[in-house]
C-alpha cells in the first residue's frame, strides 16, 4: 500500500491506459498545454504528444460528440469536462448519441468511451458549477455511471471504465481531488456496479457515494461514541446500483441512512428508498429538512454539523439505549425537542424498527452568491403484526363510518325516487 | 504515326471506357429510380398503416445522394440526417432489410429498433440517420478523427439539411474539423425549407451557404443538386482534395423535395408553382431522357431496369410484410454490450 491523493490516482489510471492501449486518447478543454483545470492531466501532453492529448475548443456538445464518434470508429477516448454542469451543453450528444446509438442500431455500434467530470458543491463556485448531474446521467439507458470517493476506488474504477465497451460517466467529486488514501501497490480493477462495504456493523446501514462519504465518516464517529455499530456502504456506482449488497446489509441491520448529494425533488436517494421499500420496507414520512449555506469565504458548508444528522438519528433509532429492547418497546420522542419535524414523526408512528433515508440535497438559494444544501431524512419501517392489527382496526372503523354515513346514500335514493316519480 | 496495333489498343481502351461509363450511368439511374420507387412504396404502406412514426421522403433529392455516394469506397463513413432512405439505398444497404426496418420488423437493419429516421449498417460504415437536427455533426467529426488517428485513408461524408445550419453543433463542428484538419466532406442538401420554414425567414446571409464557410477556412463549392453527374463530379473533386491534402471540404447541393416534410405536411408554407418549377428538373425523369438522347442507352434497356427495380421493391414490401415482429424481450436487448 502507498498513500496517494485522488488527483494522482486518476492520473495514474489515465497514464496506464495511454501506455497500454494505443487506441486510448484524451480530449477536453485545456487538458494539454494548461494541464487541466484541476491539474489531473498535467504533464500528459509532454509524455504522449498532441495526437493523444487533444486540447479542444470550448464546444462541449461537439467534443463530447467527437468522442462518441471516435469511439464508434474504433478508438477508446476519455473526454474530460471541466465541470459536470457543462454536460448540459452536450446533453443531446450524451443521451441521444452515447446512450442511444447501440440500441437504435440494434446492437451494431459500440461506444467505448469515458466522460470524466468534476462534480458537486462546496468549492464556492455558485450554482452553475455546484451541481451533481451524475444523478441525472445515472438514469440514462446505455450509460454506466460511477462516482468514487477515494483514491483507491478512483484508480480501480477508472481502469475498468476505460476498458469497458460502453459509455461510462465518471464523476469526480471536486472537493476530494486533494484527499489522501491508501492505494494497493499491485494492479487491481474494480468492477462497475459493485458497492464496497467500507465497515461492517450490526445496528444501522449508512450508505452514500462520492463526497457524501466524508459526511458518513463524521456521523459514524459520533454514533460509535454511543456504542452503535454502523455498517458503511460506499455505492461507488450509480448505474448499475449494487442492490444485492444493499439488500444483504439492510436485512442485517434493519435501519438505513442514505446520504446523497442531489436535489431533494426526484433525488437519487429516492430511487434507492423506493427500491428499499420494494424489498419489504415501508416508507413512513419525510421528517426533517435542514439548510446548510455554503458560504463565500469559508468555501464550505458554514453551519454544517454532524449533529444535524446524528441527533434525530439517535432520537428516532436509539431513544434510550441502543441495544436495549428497541424491537419490542414503544417510544415517543421528546416533544420539547427543537427539531420540529421529529415531533411530527413521533406522533405518527409506533416504533418497532425504522429505516431512515437522509439526503444532502442541493437546492438554489435566492442569493446568487450562496448555494444552499438541505439535509432531508426520510423514515422507513418494516411492516409488523402490530401494523397489520392497526390497519385492520382502521379498516373496521372506516366500515363503521361508512355505515354511519347512511344519510348520503338515502339522499341519493330520494333523488332517484324523485326522478322516478 | 501510330501503328495499327496501337490504334487498335486505343480503340479497345475507348470502348472499354465507354462501356464502363455506360455501366456507371446505368447504375446511377438504377439507384435513383430505386430510391424513388422505394419512397413511393413507403408512402403507400404508411397510409396502409404498415409503417408508423414519422416518414420523411427523399423524393426529388435523389441525384444528391446517388451522385455523391457513388464516389466513396469501403473505408469511407456516411453520417446523415433523418431523411435518410436515399443515402442508405445509394450506399447499397439491403433493400429488404431497409423496408423491414421501416415496418418495425425483426428482420430490419436494426431489428426494428431504429425505424425510418435511424437506418444503420455498420458493415457498410453507414453510421445512421440522426433525428435530432444537427446532432450528427459531432459524430462525423469523431469518426473522421478515428480515420485520421488510425491513418485508414477514409473520409467521412456528413449530409445535412439547410435547417441544421442554425444549430450550434454546425458551427462548432466546422470549426473543429478545420482546426484538427479532419477528413470530412460536409454535404449540404439545401432544399430551401427546414420543415415548413423557408430559409428566407430563418437565415441571415442569403440563399447561398457555401460562401459563409470561408470564415472557418474550409474550401467550399456549390453544385446543382438535381444533376447527378454534376454532383458526382463535384464530389469526386472534393474527395480527391481531402484524400490528398487532408482537412475538410464543404459542398452545397441546391436541391428540392417535391413532397411535404413528412406525410403529415399540408405544404401551406409554399406555392404549388414553386414545386412545379422544381419538378421540371426531376433527375429521375430528366437523366434517362438525356441518356437516350446521347445514345448511351435505348428505351428497351431503360424499361428493363425499371421492371427489375419495381420487382425488387415489391419483393421488399413482401419481405417486410411476411417478416415477424420482434419478440417483446427484445426491448431490453442491445442497451449495453455484455452486461449482466
């Protein structure tokens, strides 16, 4: 193992591919002479020359499309976008060409290319450069979509992505380019569509990908202080999603926290939440939203604190003692808690075992200079005998209510009679 | 003074040349007539409900596709727009499988997944009709980059209509192709209308397009797109230049579609006099008349060609009709290459 920063790990994968496969070439804005906006490709031009390290005009639609054409013509291009927000300019090419060519040609045309792009908020760039469109691209058929959170995964995933015969969106959290991590000395690859179990645990599954993983680390530390055993999943791949690993984990822990960097409405976490509910868990409600302003000078999330996630988690999942009688004890959270929405959930359910989905959600603040992030927690629980009894009781009550509501029917009857007379 | 032998050789050569010319000429006519008959059969089967979706016919523009594509070899790529039947047939794509594709059948070029606007045959380097206007330009640039990078000697021919010249990708790709010296022949099929919008209403810069391309430092010319021999000659010069000197070339073909934008078009936006004016230049009518008057072929040979083509088209309709629909499971196939 050796220590490496994220930027170097990505560069290592690019360099290896250029050395090993003459069909690999890299294209993008200012990746050559300038060395790349985030310096990922710095030095590659000198080593591999302008035929393989191609500076492009500022024409995202066209150089993305040219990458697609080059791939269809037998090359293996890696196209770099300066920001994933710029993918919008080339969206037609990414979706209609990269995504649809294989399908519409009945499998005749392959597009073996990678589109690399820095993604995410938190580097004081305003709304246009702080978005996370990997979650949009993750829903496009024909594309793979990955988002690594550490140097080891970045290296392993990029190696696999370049070798893959399909178009791959490779989203790189801009916040993490300088982050360090251990990387194995021996050659390895990481298959696309595989989540990693970062840490095994029994009480709760917390999952994310990309920059969300650093928030999970903080939350984990706090929970460990209370002797809560956390299982951490790094999804790594947004399409395909490794549901096998997710299912195995949540069936063990029975509690889930999902952290995503995405918009709240139709966000990526909702996709996973829906699937979780599909495999036997019931969504209760969204209970909590919190805005975090990403300030100007601080360059980060100024009022972010792990307690934003940890407090309601503790409140809901582990109200008294984490290991004592949770599964067979009823509880109501403290209604004096300042977290208003928690009160709401406290009054709407009887806790048996719960599932929480939290999202770090990007939304737009009115101010141009400030982008707000929102944390949303969605609660799930598994249906139990208790629920079934309650449901039956509700249904019975409903039936009684209907019986009581005879006057409505009789009004109709009267009308009918009137009509008939 | 030339010997008798030399003179005999010269005569033989001349005969061979004229015989080659005759074969070529007949080939050009046959293809134009094939496209015309194919399109008429498409229209008929569209009204019968055998073909659904949008149907854009190439009627009137045959000389452009046939003249230009006749200059290409098997290393060259073709990328085109959604009015793509003519280019596909001129490139020699299987008539039966093309018709079956329009019928949405399993035996279609793309197993029925592309339809009228998206014909593909990668074996013939026919890389698609593309239905997002202007979307094909960057793809052409990329294919040309692959030719250049691999030094195959291939040229990419990118067909596009006048409507697409107002898209950003048009200007971006002209610029990129010039900067990177990509081997692309841009062929503009200027039929004066982007759907129902006359170029007079949507274009600044007049009715000629090729003059504006000098901005991108790309050599350009203009040709009568209704004259198959003129198109062939202009394309040959352009392709030779690209192969010899590298870099792109821009050829504007002035042409006209005799029918509506699609079969749903009532053509309220243009006068019937204009259509009649252009119909007098119909290449499928004028070219064979010239061939006969020049003594290159006789009426009998012409009729034989027509008869064979009509049968070929009828066979393709029968083939498409009798082909099976794709299985339902096919909807999930061909999205990814080798994915579990």
